[in-house]
């Protein structure tokens, strides 16, 4: 009898075998909701919320649950289309500054420290690495991740990294995806490069779908840079930075001007990804994140793309994403791939060393533009310039070893959530509704749900930390209680049993069914506890490697915090609105640092007991 190693399944092979996204029982979700409200409202407000919830539980709730269950029975993922539409595509706010995600990878601080004159060589290599990952996904060579129990998870998000783009529409946008695996058929394999207001189509694969080496890509970039600097381009990219309704009107008008405009838009939409050769030269993480999302070269962005690289004159690079189709899971896989490629890269070039001097230069996309388009561009620039100064970003590291946390049997993620909440509690003398991302990738086309980390246990611990009469032994016992509760809520979220998305589903069921919106969604406690995108603290762990990310807070008086927990230190980014007098990114990051210092002392003290 012959035995052999069984071939591993291809990247997307097991998606159809995953369980459907479950719909939690109504009564349990409502009880969990009430529990989350209690630490954030007064006793009178809580009693009123209990009354509202009980009324919903007896009347509208079961009817809406029945309708939502019918949708869950007929959809593998009852939330998927609704989430894209209501969380992203229906928003009329600009993506630029206010809603897009910006991230910067480890390589900028290790392999590629900032250095003038390195833009084009680093751009050619970054493009080559990203195109190679596109090829890897086309061939379905990315191994399937497993959950802690060994079961496969959804890799579906990876299909939206490349060849994906929003299309503006009045009232609601569309999410367009053009990626295909090799088994599924042909797929666009060009890149679009933006420089000094010009847009170019760059071929990174030959006619046989062989990836050109970084030297050939470099040849094309040198030509682009030379041509683009002769005079400023049309700067059409600025249109993607305005309100979605204004962009939709400009887009529709430009499509009516010529068929070539329609073709150029299609070239951009279908591109593997976009690249900007930006003339700014940041030398720090915070500066690169800020200039990437809200820098002066807005004409060299296409904020609708799901993956868009910005390479600066200093050689630093960041990427921005619209976020409609991607969460941290996809960004994490992309970043890990990039890190591995950069670390193993040979000196000088990547891939084939061949340079194809006989090939023509990159094709420029020249649009037909009239006076009305110029008006739309001017308005878009004014909108962007109004929003760009609003957001403040600061990123740095905090010295803290994961080993100390683990030795005390505390989750490192729960530890960081405690540090964030304690920083807020000490500054404002009250707790804050806090959102943490919980990935639901164990389910078919899974995305995220919410871990509401501001629990009663959390508030009790924060109060003990500022109460001088409490002993460290009492504080540690309360810390353990927070940790246990955080674990419970995390398990709820990743197993599809959290309630935020469930409540959203009930709300949309009423909205689309022409049913009066129930009082549970109009009750002040709903927004005070974070409902409807009203979390004061919006947080996300980016993994356990060196990476920074940023997105604007959910509220103008709130904070957005991204963090990574490494073996010896924590990396964190804090984002605030400068328009709010009561928030400050640098101050809050320092408060998180001091919380971590105090918590380490608490853990070290416990180790001596």
C-alpha cells in the first residue's frame, strides 16, 4: 500500500466548507447589551434602558428576529452585503482623512531606513513584492490559516486586496472586484502609478504572465518620473478625496464627456493596486502616516482603491486602503508576506535582472476635462484642505515585555485594553465606551464583530487603581477578573455570539422593512454605550510584529488606538481630532505608557508574593 504526503488545499479551497455566520438568540444578545450599558450610564438611565429593552423583547424584537432569522437561513453570511452597504458604501463622507486606513510596515524602520534618493529603487522593489503576492494569490499558494482548534478559517478577504475599487454613486457607492485565481480565468495584471498629477498604466507582467524583475519596473519608474516632472498633470486623483456625492457627480459627468474617460476609469479600477511617487520626505512613522493620508499631494492618490502604496522621496512607504472590503486580517497577511520578502531580498534587485529597453514607456491616462470638471476638482481640493488639518497622529513604542504579562496568566491583549481604559479613566475621571475588533473569520466570508471592553469589571479595576486605600493584592485580583471577562467577550465575538452586529441586523431589518425604528435604537444609552458607531475609544490589535496603523476616531471627541504587542515592547498609534479641545494624541499616548508602567509594577509585585 502506497502512502504519501497529502497535498495541502489551495488558498480558497475550503471556503465553502466553513459554517455559516450564526445569528445569536435574541434574549441572550439583549441581556449582554444591558450588561454592557450598565458601567456607562447613571442608575436612572439604566433603569429606563431596562424598560425600553423589555418592551422591545416583548413586542418588536421577536418579530424582527424572525425576519432576520429568515435571512440567516437563506444567506451563508447574513451580514456580508449589509455590512459593506451600511458601514461603508452608503456613507457620504470623504474617504480621505476621515474614513480611510493608513499603515506603515516594519521594513521602513529596519531594512529601509529613510534616505534621500532611494524613492525609485524602493518603489520598484515594493511594487515587485506586492505583484509577487498577487501572483501567489492567483496561484492560491497562500496557506490556509487555522483557528486555535485546528479548523480552517475564511481566506475570502484576500480576494479583495488586489484588483478591487469603490465606484462612486449618488446615495450609495458600489464595491467592484476584478480579482480571479488562475483556476477561475484571466485577471487584469497592470499597476497604475501617480506622479505630479499624472497617471500612468504600468505593465509588471509580460504577455505570458511572467513577473518582470524590479530592474525592469525601475526602468519604467525612471521614465515616469522624468516625464511627469516636465509639468504638473491633470490631478484627477483629487476628486476621490471629496464627498462621495460630489465625486459621484464629477465621475458621471466625466464618463459622459468621452469613452476614453470611461476606459481610463476602468484601467484604474481594475489595476492590481495603485502607487504614488510622492514628493514629500517624511523621516518618522508619525509623519509618514500623516502625509500618506492627509499630505499636500492629494492629486497623487486614488482613495477608492483597496490597496494603494505611497512611496516618498525619502524612501519610506505607507499604504492606504478604503477599508470597505478589508479588515486587519487581510492587512496582516499582506504585511507578513512583505516582511518575509524584504528580509530575504538579495542586494540590488528582485526577480529577473533583465531590463527591456526596447519596450515603450508607460502609457499615460489623459482625461477629457472641461470647465465643470475643473470646478469639481477645485471643490474637492477645498474639501480636502478643510479636512486634512483635523486629524492628529502619533506613533511610538512602550517598553514592556510580553513575558511578564504571560507569567502572571494575563492576556497581553486584555493587558493593553486595561492600559487604554485606565489612561482614559485617570484623565477624564470616568470610563469610556470602547470598541475592540474581534475577527469572525472562522465563518463563511467572516469579517468582524465588536468586543466591548469597558465592562463593570474593567471600571471596578480602574477605580481601584486610582484609590489609594486599595492594596496591590486587591488590584491584582480585580485585574484577573477583567482578564477573565475579556476572554469571555472575545470568545463571544469570534464565535459569532456578540451582539453589536446582531443589533445592527435588527435595525436594518426594520429600516428595510418599512417598520418604525424601535425605541431601543433611539434610547440615549444606545449611543452612550457605543451603538451606532459612537465608541469614544476605537481600538484594534495589529498583531505581534512591528507595524503601525491609523484611522480617524469614530467620534470627534474620541480616540483611535492601534497597537502591536511584541516580545519586549508595545507599539502604539493614537489618533485624535485637533478640532476637539479635550483630546490630545501625544498626551494620551503618554498616559497609556504610564498605565503600562504602573501595571508592570503591579505584576512584578504579584510575582514576589
